[in-house]
C-alpha cells in the first residue's frame, strides 16, 4: 500500500484539527473558552469544550448542567444557556467574562447554548 504525501500530511493534521480547542488558561491570550459539565459546579473533567466566536451559533448537546466560560484578558466570552434544544427557552446568562480565570454558571439539564466572543 502506497501513501501519497498528501495522505501523510492529512493524517498528521487531523488529530490536531479534532483536539480540544481550549488549551490556554482563561484571562490570557487565546484563553477564550467554553467548557460544559454534567454537574452544576463545573467540577471534574468537562463533557466537552470549544472556542466561541462572535457568530453566536446554537450549540446543542443532549444535556449538561453547567458551563465554565473565560475570555482572553482583552475580549470577553458571554454564553446564554437554554433548557430546550433550539436555543429559544433561556435558562441563564453567564455575563461577559473578560479577565480572570473564568466563571461557572449552573443550568440544570440545559440542552443548548449560544456563546459569543469578541463581539
């Protein structure tokens, strides 16, 4: 079996593309992050995480109970959490978190969220 150079490059890039996006600490450069948890205190390992944008897309998940949001020290991250899976029944808002390590917001059995960064 022969592998082309393009196949090798793609194989090397894919793990990075699908790795968790939140690598830096909140409140520092590239620290913008949204992590979501199965408990209401943002404790333990998150269910998942992603870097928010200004698009405010509706992110859906079966069920989560809290989110931990952080900005990058210059620009903030703000999430609105919803109890339905269509981002229409608001449960809570994290507020705009710019500096510091981040903020945990509880939203028992939430199913969707819209998060904004640098808007």
